[in-house]
């Protein structure tokens, strides 16, 4: 690899299954030291994903009905239970060799939470992480779900931030398996639509700060 820069790959709106394949490809390249750490930004089609401990009884509607309504459903490698991804939600996948920044798994997840908390603060939204209930919270409502997987010491999957998300889609599930908790979004709190472009910009500023990155580089798929 050349001199280190964190790669930023913005996929725009992309189907979940295709993005999942891209993640795995990038993980292998980072493991083989053919690619620097990379952050993927993406918005997905309507999809429910289950982590390794996910329980199908946290679906409130039968799978065949959800599929008829246009939802995809996947069981994936990350931790956590069931969550929703869809338009208006910014999904962030760090493909990250945690050894490069000498952080363990717990600290890595806490750092991601910290980045999102600091980013939200720039928009006038006060939020906090929770060690026991992973994610970023505003009172009793989750604004960002976090579920990370590792292939040896390289992370994939990541965080989903509700920016302009249609929160009614969460009514089909028990989000993250927490029946006594709710969900919220930046748009709901601020009572206006929020620019995802602006959210990405501030997120990267806070990532640079928390992870002590000195160089970031925007890249295209054909460059990696």
C-alpha cells in the first residue's frame, strides 16, 4: 500500500445484498494489506437484517407478507438482533483494521458511538451512547443502531443513523429486540428534513477527530 489515507467510498443508494458483497471483498483486501481502511456510506432499499443472535419472533409480521410488501430479509454476521434499513437512513460501514489504531473491539464500538454523538451535537441534538444497550440514544429512543462484525481484526457492518428515515417501517419489528424502547430520527427531532450530504461531512470531521486520522481520500469503486 502507498502512504496511509482513510478511503471514503460513497455508494449512494444501493441494494443491501450487493453492498454486503462489496464489504466482504474490501475486508479481504484490507486483511491482505492491499487496501487502506475504508468507510462506506450508503442508503439501502427496504430491508430487515438479523444479527447472529436475532430472533424471528421479533418480526411482528410474517416473512412472506413482508416480502410481498417489498422488504428484503437477511441474516448476517454482525452482533445484535433485528433492525431496519431503508431510504433516508445513512448506513456507515467501516472496513477497518483495528490494529492500525491499537484499539480493541469494545473501544472501537465505543469510538463509533462517540463519533455519532459528536456529529449529532453539531446539529443541536443531544444524544449518548450506552454500554449495555449498544447504539446511540436520545432518552428512551434509539437514533443510531450499531452492529459490527470482525474477520480476524478487520471490521465490517457498522452503524445505521436515522436521518430522514420513515420510522413507521420499524413498526413491523421489535427493533434490536428491545420491546420497551423506541426509535427516532434527526428529522423528527429537528422537525425538518436534514441534508444527508451535510451529515456525511460532519460525520467525517468527527471521525477524524476521534480516530486521529490525518488523511482521508474520497475514492470510486473502480479505484479499489
